[in-house]
C-alpha cells in the first residue's frame, strides 16, 4: 500500500518506516529536516512543515493511507497536534483519502485506568495532571478534532513507550489500558499501527495497547 508517515523522524516514526518497508509498502516520510532520516532504502522523503497546509496537502496527494507518529518532544505547553492534525485532515479530504492511523496516548481520555489497581490509578492520575499535563492536553485536542470530522481514523493509545525489541504478545483493549499495562515497545506499537491498514476492527476508535 502507498502510505505517508508524519512524525517520521521520531523514535516511533522511524520504527513505522522500518517495518513498513519490510512489509513491502510504498513509503513516503514527511519531515521538516530530511537529513535527520539519513539515507534509507525504500523511503521517499518529502521535506515540509506540518504547520503549512499547502505543503501537507501536496505531500498527501497520491497516497492511500496516512500514519502519524507526531507528538510533543517537550513537557512544556505545546499546540503541535492541535495545529498539525487539522492540516493533515484537510489534505486528506482534499485528495479523497480516508484512512488515518495516529499515535495517541493512554492518559489522554478519562477512564483509561479503570482496569488498573488503585495504586496504579493514583500514579497514572498524578502523572497525567502534573508532569504530562501539557502533552496529554495536546493529545486530547487531537482526539477531539478527529472525532468531530468524518475521517476514518484509528487512534492507537499506548502507555509508556520503550525501545525494547518487539514482544509480539501485546494486549489490546478497546476502552482502557489492559490490566497491569504500564509500557509497550515502540516496535510493537508500530506493528499494531501498520496492522490497522487492513484490520477493520477499530475504525473511528481508540484502542489501548500494552505488554
């Protein structure tokens, strides 16, 4: 399938690119700084700024699906997703592309901890309302934007992301973090995101994944 990946220079984005090429997809990577990706075989790199709607729309043209691993690289207040996602959605609508898979965050919506024990729920709540409050607020904005539109999205909601090798035994729950789910590898997260290109179970939903 011909796909384009936004947030391609981040750790999860790079893993999506690697696995997508391995799976035989025709892959484009949208990046503000293409040199950050180096020379990767099988990947077409498109330079651009996610805040520029014209550049984003032009890049999306000709693809069958869009994946986004965009996310804040700072704990400070940011509007990355709330500004970039409308441009991606508009570009998709302009070119009649409907399938969008985005990287979300487990703590962005209420109820994410309902299958956790009391101590875990308290810990997650404290992190969500202190250290991670700004990134989670931007993630919540992304979810509101997608829910308000008509794009066929899937929001993949992992907890803490690690650089561990793929376990391939992760759990998926549609409405909250799996019991005891505290982390998942970027490799497994990327694999699940790419699976959504052909798996119809989570259209316009936000499944949670964890080891």
